C-alpha cells in the first residue's frame, strides 16, 4: 500500500474565514475595557441630568415663593409680618400654606425670613449688609430672604437663595 503525501495548500488556509485565538483575546480585552467605561459615562450623565432637573425645580419653587409674597403684598401689606416662615404645598389642592411652626414635607424646604428693610439715614437708600453709616428700619419696605433647601440622594444639602425688597405700594412713600 502506497500512501501519497498530499501537499498542504497554504494558500487555502490563508483565505479561510474566522478568527484566530489572538484576535479573540484582543477583542475580548477591548470589550472588557470599553463597556465599563461607557457605562460609567452613561450613569454619570444620568446623575448630572437628574441634578440639573432638581436645580431647575428649585429655581421654579423659589420663583413661586416670590410670586406668593407679591400676591400677599397686593392683598394686604400687613400680612408680611416679620419672622421666619415656611411655604408648604397644601396636600391635594395645589395651593400653598404659610406656616411658622412646620417645616416643608416636600423634597424642597422653602424658608422665608421677613424683616423691615434698613435704609441709610442720610440718603434713604437701601442699607445692604457690610454698608457703613447710620441706618434706620423702614416698616414700609420689607426685606424678604427666600431660601430653598433640598437634599439630593448622592450629594450633601444644596441651597438656592435670593433676597427681595417689597414696598407697600399702596402708601405714598416719599424719600
């Protein structure tokens, strides 16, 4: 019996389809590096988007607080008494309550501090913190400090504040 050695055609082996073991290892390593990195970027972007949404809601809440205070002033300026208050959504109605003894039960705490505005004695201009000179307290102008505080799940407390000066427009004020 005679066995002939068949010649192996290397040209056919080079044109075969499929991946070699080295190619599979390279693809696997690249996959293991790129997928966790992509997921980390995606999760981080979702957190930033969520944080931006909450900050936007806080700004809207702060603006609502200012609108409520202007509305109170228009009804009766004497409703703006000096003190610290909380604006709270009235459950089920969408309206607001003003409380002095109960913190907000929503995600945001809306704190309002009302005080008489200070004016420079010589010029009657508003007296700001850090100003020097003699001042007096003007009962016809209220300084209202509005702060909105919230606690995101993954960050420490965050805060948005602004100060309003509200005058009693129904009285004639001469300066």
